[in-house]
């Protein structure tokens, strides 16, 4: 900004010195003998016309320029606004407009743009500036009228900006703008910007097919990079990603340096699971932007997903070298090292992940790795130090430690949950976790006591209602109470497949076989879990439909061959 003010100061100073006579209102006295000996008639040379400024105006304008050089933009803008209003000079008014735009003073910019138009009504620059600022102010009809004048004067238009500004308006306003654009396109059928602006408005009106048809009827306009991007988004929205990808690939052959187009193509390829093709596009983007950590991160994640962990390591390390605080890159770098079998390196990287979205995920990874290596004491000491360092995450860190130990050492997990409850007495998450552990360890009294303790304080806790109801149903005890508890849970979360499974199971215990089958089929369709498969198969078996039951169990075992629940259920019923 300072350089801009310097250049303008020089230009303004020269013009004011050259026009000094006009500025001061005095006539310059030149001796006759020194008068130049050439023709100054209008036919030979048109006279230069300078603005007529008073001494006060000249002082105010120079003060504005000096203030701008010294970063006192408030004074600069104030003086320019005052002088534009007083002098109604087109140059001063444009200058005031540009300063207001630079400072983000929207109201003043709009005022100066409209003043400029009143001074120079046939100036395309003035009309365009007024149109853009009117659009920002929400005066879209006036903006469209002025932009139409720019078009008629063969100036540079921005109908696309007006269409984008219409996003927040009401449907009648958008409809009126769309109608105006259609009329203008009839008058100027080869104007690509009118085609693009109309397509944008059609997209906002969710008339995607019409927008695509408009581009098809104007093939030349459809070849512009912005038009290709819009068509690609329209095609993707209607589920035709393959055609969008083809369109973008063709567009990049014509416009190989268009990074927006390449980025959209890369993202679509990722969404379609074409990871190698996506990686190629992101590599090209990264070559053009070698210091962009986001591109390196994305490329690293794609390679990690594609199984190319060595390439992922290189890219994620580059991203961290540029942005050392990028914990997303650090967390996934740990995953890449783990894929390479470098477990200790992965552990050290995860431990270095600071607070943020990946903090707990990294601690879970550390916990799982240490637990798998049997280093449970080291795990406990590590998480204790983390709980001290991050007290706000202490509860979650307790739960991570317990969750890690549930499979490998449920008895130790029970010790840890009891220790956590000493710090977070009656915490529902910890009580619920202890209830599940009690079920695993064969402690039904602890299970029921913890679930009822939760429900005393949280009678609408759907998880606890379902867990207690299912426990009673599975034991084949107090079935009416079990049904009431599960129905309460169902009322709270009617689409939860775990609750639907529990409801089906309690109806099976109650002898309502047809209703049980219906509910269990719903649960299995939504969540084909081993437990649901075991339940559904048992209901079918009891109804005498052993072939259907075996089919369900076989499907479940294909997904999880080691499932003990399905095997135990099948063996028990076949032996019976």
C-alpha cells in the first residue's frame, strides 16, 4: 500500500505543479520575448486540461497522500472522501474508492462508486465498480442494471460475481436475475460470461440438469476453466463422478496449469477410490507448490491408504519439516512407520503428538502397542504422566488404558477401572465400562449394580437401559422388566441396531417368535454383527428353519471365522 501511495503522490504532484495556475486561480505571467515559437492551436495540439483545485483542496489531497505513506489510512480516507464530495472530480473520487476498498470500508466504497457514476455516467470502470459494490450491499437488481450498461459499452463485465452474490438472496430475486441474464444472453449469444452466470444461478436454484443443458447448447463457453469446474460439480452432485472425471481430464489437456481443476480432479479420484491416479495428480500439484504442507500431507495420506508407506513417510516428514506443529502429519507418520514394522519409531512419534484432534488417537495407539508387547506397567506409568500433564484429558486417558487391557487382561482392566473410579467417582462412562467388564468376568451382581447406579442419576441413558434389559433377557430373568427397559431405550434411540437386537432377543425369550424374527432381521440388515447373527439363527432354528439358520451362521463366519459366539450357539443347538 505504501508503494501505491508513493506512486500516486508523484503523479498527483506532477499534475498539480503543471496545473499550478489553475490550482491557485492566478494567471502565469510569461514575458513576450520568451514565448515559444510554435502553434498551440487546437488543430495542431489539443490542450491539456487539469483539475481545478483550491489551495485547501490541494493541501487536503497532499495530506492524504502523506498520511497514507505513514500508515495513517484513517486520515487518508477521510480527506479523500471529503475532497471527492466537495470537488466531484472523477480522479479524486476513484482514488477515494480505491482507498476505501483497500481498507474494507464497504459503505464508503459504495458511496464513492455511486458518486463516480454520477460524475462519469458513461465510464465502464465506474459502472462496473458501482455494480460490484451494489451487489455486495445486496442491491442486486441495481447492480445487474449497471453491469448491463458496462456490457453495452463493451467494458469488462463480472456477471459471475453477481450470480455468486445471489446465493444469500430470496428466490424471487434470484428468479428476476435469472430472467435478466436470459434476456441478455438472447442479445449477446456468444458471451461466455453470461452463460456461466446463468448456469451458476440455475445451480443455486437446484436446476442442475438445466445448467448442464445450457453448457451443452453453448459448447464454446463450456470450454472455459471456470465453466469446466462448474460442470464437474454439477455432474458430481447428480452422481456422475465418472463423467466429471473425464471432463476434468479433458480440461487439463487444454489448461494443464489450472491448479483448481487439477485439485478437484484429485479429490474426485480419491472419492472414487482411484488412489494411484489421485496420487499422480497431487504429485503434480506438489511439484508446482513444493512448500505447501497441506499438499504433502494429502499426498502422504493417499500413499498410506494405498499401502505405499515408504513414500508416505517421505512426504509426511517433508510436511513436518515445513510445519513442525502439524500433529495430523505426525500421527499418520507413526502409522506409516508401523506399517514398515518400525514399532519403536512409531511409538516415539505418537508420543510426540501434542494436544489437538489426534492427541487421544495417538495415546490409544501407544497404549495398544505397549499392551501387545506385554509392557503394561510401562503403559500405566506413561499414561499416569500424561494424565498429570493433561488433566483435562485424564478421564479419557483412563478409559483408553482400560479399553486397551480389556481383551488381553480383563482382571487388570478391572483394577484400573476401580482406580479410575476413585478419582472420578460415579462417572457414568467408567461405571458402564466396569459393568461390561463384570459381565466378562462373571460378576453379575456388580454388572447390575453399576447399571442401576447410572440409571438412578440418568434415567434416560439409553445405553444403560439397553444393557440392563439385555442382561436380564439373556439370563432369562425378569423378562417383563427387561422388556420395559429395552422399550424405553428404543423410544430414545429407535434406529440403534443394538437396541433392536435386544428387543428382538427379549421377545424371543417371551415366546413371540415372529416379532423376534422381524426385529432381528432389521438389526442384522443394519448391522451384520456376530451376536445379531447368533440370535437370528437361534430364532430361525427354534421355528424349525434350520437351513436358513445355518445360512445366516455361515455368512457370519465368513466375515469372522473365529467368532466364538456363532460357533457356540450353533454347536449348542445342533447337539440339542
